[in-house]
C-alpha cells in the first residue's frame, strides 16, 4: 500500500554565509517581462519528446531591482533549469558584474534531509494504543541514501519502520536551497538606487515544429493553407505572458553539457522483521513536499501523445517572417504562456485560395525491377506571391483534408515537407492512389522501360524522378527534364490510357 511521506516546512530562509561576506543579498523573485526565442533541433524531423529536446532557447528577462550602496549579491530566481551560465549577459548594473554562480541545489525531500543532518527536527506519528497524533524532538543522524535514520528520546530508529504514518517538520529551509533555479551575480553600486536589469542567456531543453493543415474546398481548384507553430518546453520553469519567437534554419552550435539539478528522490527502506537478508516485500511510498498547506510534488514526467482532433477555425493571420541573416524569424503576434514541461500551439501562417496542381509521383532507380505499384498523390504549390504564397515555409508535418459536397471534412493524406524558400516548388503528400500505377522492367540490352497506367476517367500528370542528382540518364524523344537536379519523366496520361518510356 502506498503511503504519503509528508515533509512540513516552516519557511524561514536565511541568507547564505558565503554571500553575506560579499555584501547584502538582493533577491529578484521573478522577471517583470520575458521574451523567449526558440531554435529548432538541427535534424528535428519526428515528434518531440519532452524528456529529450535537442533545440534551445534565448531567454531575455527584464527585472526591476533595488540596489544597496556598496557590494551586493543579486539572486535571479526563476531562471530556466537548463541555463548555460557562461552565456548569461546582464545589462543595466551601474557597477557591472564581478562573478556569476549557478546554484543547482533545488528544494526536494532528499535535499532537505541532506541539509539537516545532525540537526533537530520534529517527528509526528500516530500513537499505536490511542490513535492520537504525538510529536517529539528528533535528530537526523543518517540519510538520505538508503533510508533516513533519526535519534529520539527512546533510541535510534529508521524512519517509516514503525508501520504507522509519520512525518517530519523542519523549522527552516537549509541554507543554499531554493524552490526555483537561481543565477547569482556579484556587483558593486556607487549609490543605492532602483535599476532596470536585462538578463539574457541560452537554455537547453526547448524545440519547435511546424504543422500544416491544407484544406481543399468541395469542387475547388484552390487550397487553404494554415500552419501551427508547436513550442515544446522540457524545462521545469514556466514562462508567463512571454513574447515568443521561433527561428527556422540551421546554425552552427557547439554542444554544451547541461548542468543537472540536484533534486534527488527520497527512497525509504527498512527491515522491520528478520535480518537485512530476509526475503521481505519491498514497500514504496509517495514522496511529496507540503509547504504552508500547499502541496508541491516533484514527479517524473512521462512521454505523452495527443490524438489531434479536426483543426479548429484558424485565428487571424500572423505577421510574415523576418530575415535573421540567412535564417528566418517568426514572431507570435501576442504574448503567450509557455508552461513547464508542456507544449503550446500558436498560429504560424495562413494563406487562402492558393492555386494548386494535383500530380502523382513515384521515384525509381535505374535497373530496378518494379511490378505494377500504386503512386503517391501530391498537391503541388508554387511558392510565389503571384501564386498565393511567396514566403519561407519551415519544415514540418502536413495533413490534407478534403471538404465533401455536404460540408464534411475528411482526411485524405499525411506527410511532411522540408524547408522551402520563396520561389521553390512545394509538394504536399495527399495519399496513395491505386488508380495510377507504375511499373519498370529491364531488358536484355540494359535499357529500362517505364510504364504508367491511368484507370481514372480523367487525365493525370505523373512525375517519375530517375536516379540521383547528377546521374547521366537519357530517354527516348527527349522526354526527360531536370527537376531539382534529378532527371524526371513527367507525362500526362489520358483517361483509361497508359504511357511508356525507354531510357538508359
């Protein structure tokens, strides 16, 4: 049976002794305003795992701080857990920055036990005979690894081995522990004054993806294209009312190892009967912290997936992307809250009535024997302003919906696109067609013969890329053209007809 192990805290935080030697301690509990610029993982193609995000973010915070005269230690609480301390830049301090420190010791049950070794606490438990709660003084003599051992007036015992509910109460938080990640700096101010400080730093544990929703109206020759920007925050820090931007493109980045937070889980074990080698059932307990009647739990966050329902009505179109050197910067037009260890979806772009062409596609390799096989149906868009687009499109997943005459929206295909610059051709997967099939045979002389059949009651156009970029491919009747560096056969096949190409 799982039992709760509650640690009641009476908050009375003392200033660290080392900090006091350097001057007064000034704590900034949270930023007044924060901006979050998220950079994608270099090769991020799949779904995002919150426990393993390979992107990063540039966090810019604005804080109002009252500085004393002379030396002081400034504690910036609430920074990201994945902060890269060497990247931190602080503007607005009249005396500059003397040194920076990243405190990775966070408040947790194990950290409380470790910081209170040899000190007096209050042990409360249920009296076995009367059932009433009784409290007594105790001293922690061992822990937190392999259990907690306390000394009371009756002797030395392991916590939670009495078989009754027990809890520890602490008079104060041990020095150096914080409920939130902390970056501290030293400075010297010539006069006492209130200043506006801007703190900027890089933090790991972020990523983003683009997700496109393409809707083909009933009987229409155009498509409505909308894209979501999905932000992922694997950090334990939330960013409320943040100015959010996303950067598309690939930049050079040197790997920086993340500083792990020292938040150990408290593991309690005891052997109430027999010896330590007895074959006993292992008991596990829930671990949590109770602070001023508010429960704060630290649990492992698992991987989750969400079945996305049909897309909601699209919001107002966001602003166009901005140039950031050779990269592209997408701004979210309004402030959003990015929760800790969560995801957030905001509008990325929207274009209506974009002309498109329905084409079929199947890539082949020279000398490859292919039996009649279905082809991929694709929606082809020209990324130009005169064709309804004309803006950089970041890589991401795609979902194509078709609106039936009755108004029903049905999914017809899913896929993904790579980064596409303005002026390029965009191909969106819209399913697989068994009506248009392709086969290839290789003859004795080494020539390959392609054959396409169209069972539809209307003509179709198919693109057949052959080989790889730079391959020397020659076909009959100059039927091949170079598309994206690859020789491609693109015949238009009439209804209930076929087409054939011989190449070498």
